[in-house]
């Protein structure tokens, strides 16, 4: 969970929000009211949708015009597995973490969960001596082929094409 967050107000210009996202290299910006309460979430995808509308001038557009006004949220006490399930079920890339007064505490993103998954996988592979070569992706496992030829995706049975969202298809 990230706690060093940048936020915007609903009346801020979209251009300011976009520049903040670019500067901080983030894909989600919580939107707070003047009392510090979470009232929305602006995603990179919201900006892309605005730009995709032909003929739309962004000069007069403010954050509240394109933000998600009722983002799904969790509490700080929400177990990590529950947060992961919520994100997967709703195909979202972030979850604002709020307190009882709807004040922003932090933001969980897919990158936070990827970091956890990577650490767990590394620990597993380092500690599991019963699997020679780890998962066999290096060819060291007896059942693994010595080399793997990469081919273009196909729609034949057993292929991964169309089995779920591809990178970037998650709802931000």
C-alpha cells in the first residue's frame, strides 16, 4: 500500500491532474474534497477516454467531469487476499484505503500486489529443493524441453489467446 500520495480536488483542471500523473509516474489519482475526504478516483484510463472523444477540448474539463465518483474502497484492516479478490472481481487496478470518516489512508495498486507475489515466488523457489531448476523454465527440469520456440498467438484449443484481459486491459 502506498501512503505517500498526491491527490487532486474535483474542480482542478484535467491538465493539472494529467501532468501530476506524468510527473509522479502513476496511473491513479485520488480525488478529495476540501475536508480531505475521498470523493472520487481519476485513472489514466479516464484521461484516455477523454482524449479519445473526437472534438473534445480538454481546456475547460475539470477532474469531477471524468472521475469515478464512487470508487470501490477498502479499510486498512482489510486482509490482502480480500483486496486482491475485490480487484480481480471488479477488474480494477487500484483500491483506495479509507478510514471511518472516508479520509484517504493509502492506495493499493496492482504493482503492490505484484511486488508481494514476486517476493512469495522468490521465497518459494529458493526454499523448494524438491523441484530441480525451480519451475523448469530454464530447461533444467527433467520434463522441460531444452529450448522453447516462441510462436505467434493462435486461436487453437489450449492457446492463451482470449483467455482473459491482456496487459493494460484492466480497469484503472
